[in-house]
């Protein structure tokens, strides 16, 4: 679901491109990061010359597995590994987990943790895996 307020360009800052966190990303993760950056809704605040850039939709950015597959030709497993890679390297966090059964999407937050990647201050986060029960379950007693 592309938002009409999505930018026509994606700006990639040099400090991000030259960071160890970025250089450690897989090729698929780089692509997925660029698509996340495209989904940002940027707003400037503050006085001219002292403006701050704010991501208005940070924490509620939606990027579904179906969109990755149909629009960008990224398979489900490859997209999943890219998301894991982006989380581990500090670029992304999941703010709300969707559910497969209800067809709800995950919501994501573009993080700045990558700035501390490779230092003692880096906060390592790994996505919690959800194990889906397959087949028949034992009846509740």
C-alpha cells in the first residue's frame, strides 16, 4: 500500500552508506531498506536554518510480505531474512506484529541504532520467532 505522500526521491546519507552496519547488510536487506526509506513520510519542523526532519509515520510503516513478493519480486524467505538482517544491524524494529490468520501486517520503526553498530553501546535486538502449530493440536482439558 503506497501512500500518496511517499517521496519521489530517496535520500541516502553518506554516514549511513559508509557505516559498518550498512556495509554488513545482505544485498536483499539493502534493497528492502531502500523500499522502507521510500515509505517514509518526511516533515520538516523548526525555524529555517535550524530545521529538523521528522518521519511522521515512523512506527506505523507497513510493508507486507505480499507486497514484497508481488511488487518487488522478493520471495517470502528472502524478505524474512532481509528483515532479520535490518533488525540485527540496527535499521529496523517491529512495533506491532501482524497475524497471518487475520491478514494483519507488521508495523515497523526506522531506527538509528545502526549508528552504534560495532561498539559496546550497540543494543543487539533479534526478532522473536513465532512458532506456528501445524496440523491438529491436542484438545484443551
